[in-house]
C-alpha cells in the first residue's frame, strides 16, 4: 500500500423532492396534494376540503389541457382557465373565491420554487360588489325568538336535544364544528359559560385553531335548559377518544352532517305556527329526517350563526364583544353578518341625529353649524 498512490472519490447523489438540491418535477395534482397536506397541520379539515374542492376544478382543467408539470404553467394558462370558468356561467363571487384560493396555492408553489415567482401575481380575482358577499338567508331573530319561546314553554319539547342545540347555537353564535366539539365538561353550570377548545388530535378542531379558543357566557335561562337536558335527555355516550360529547347521539359524538340535520329539524317553523308554505305537518314530506334540509324555512347551523350575530348587534352588543364571543373579526362581522333591516338601520344609526332636523328645536346657537 505504501507504494501505491491513494485517491479519494466523491460520489454526487441527485437531490430528491423531499429536501435535496434538485427541484422536483411535480404535476399540478401532486403539488396540490403536497400543499393540502401542509395545510392540514393547523387548519380545520372543513377548510382544507373547501380549498381542495375549489382547486380540483383547476387541476382537472390542467390535465385536460395536457399540462403535465406545474413548472410549465404560464400567465396565459391562468387567463385561459379564468375564461374557461367564466364561460361556464358561474357566479362572480364563486369565481373570485376560486381564483383567490388558486393564488394562495401558487404562492406556496413559488415559495418552494416549483413555479416562477411572478406567477401568483398573474391571478386576478374579479372585484365583486359588497352585497354579493352576503348570504341573505338566515334564521330571522323574530323567528328564533318564537322558536325558543315555544320550546321553553312546551312540556314535551323543553330541554330536548334539538332545543338545547338551538339555545347554545343562538346564544353563542358558534360555528358547526365548535358546537360539535363541545364536551359535557366544557359546560360550567355554576359560572354559566361554555368553553370552546381546539382539539385536532381528538378530531374536534376549531376553525381558527388555538385562536378560536374562548369562554362564552350564557344567560341563566339557557343554563337552566342545559341543566335539564343533561339531567333528563342527553344520551350517556362516549366518542372514540373516551370523551363525553355535550350533544350526543346514541353512538357518541355526531358527525357534522348529523348535527346539521338536528339544526334543520329544530328550526322548522311548524313547531310553533302554521306552515308558511301551506302544507300540513302530518303529510309534509319535508319533515322526514332525510329531506328536512329541503324545507324552505329550515335553517342550517351557518344560517343560525348569521342570525345570532345580527341579533346580538341589533340588541346593542358592541361589535368588539360580539367578535370575541363568535370568534370572528369586527370587520368580517360588519361586512358579512351584521345585516339589520332598513328599519333597524334607521333606528340604530340615524335616530340619534333626528333632533338636529326638528324645525321646532332650539336653534339659538348663532346659526347652523358649518
């Protein structure tokens, strides 16, 4: 060995898609799956699913157009896809949301060098009138009050599961996932509040993760309903994580769809009045469990939330207080949820100025203010 020259060799190994120096050649579908997987770490599954649905249409379009690598995407492709969706006659607001999600996805791709840095900026969501952002369908405050009064005074319906769900949903303005995630131990009867916790590892995340955790106070009358419900009506059931759901089915924690149906069932107006659509409850097909959502007057959890926020604002609760209770920013509440009627608008925002317009008012102030 002493007379033999010694050489050292370096073997260069190509990078990989999971951390090497070589940029992977991913299809749009592969890139999308990677992005969604990243989002699942700290986003609610419902949010990830909505993103996946919006971008599935884009991925399907790229495959139809023969775009095999996401790095091949150009601004012309983005414009062509937008034109394709416009030609399908979709609502401007739907198109706006789809393109905003596409821009977020491409920003992720640009950040990890899958596409050109400038590509996300070439996505131009349309400007949509403010009114288009508002879903006018909600549980009207007067209907909610009539429903709750009916439940509270009816000997057989008081403190039933549907009644308890509606009471908590209406008085907290909570989202569907937050209601579903409540445990019996999250309700404090003595201090009169419910606690919303982010528990993604136990399959009950909050939409805004830990930022959505909060304590929400309940009126005494609502606590009385919950106490009766727990003592008499709640199924003594556990979920897969040995937790006791506050709103339980015989099998444990309900699915989101099951809880949604419970809300539809709880909000049909024929509980307390004649059918506004001229039907007889005994023969109406919509009161069937599988068709209750088709009743024109039943309301989903989101529509109950919208009505609750509107009701809280109309009763004079400051927007910053409502914001903390329902876990939504003041600006979002004012834009999407705070929907007073024309009369309520006048009462809340204009009535205080009417004295200045009264001809009989004392005007001895040196003339009108400039």
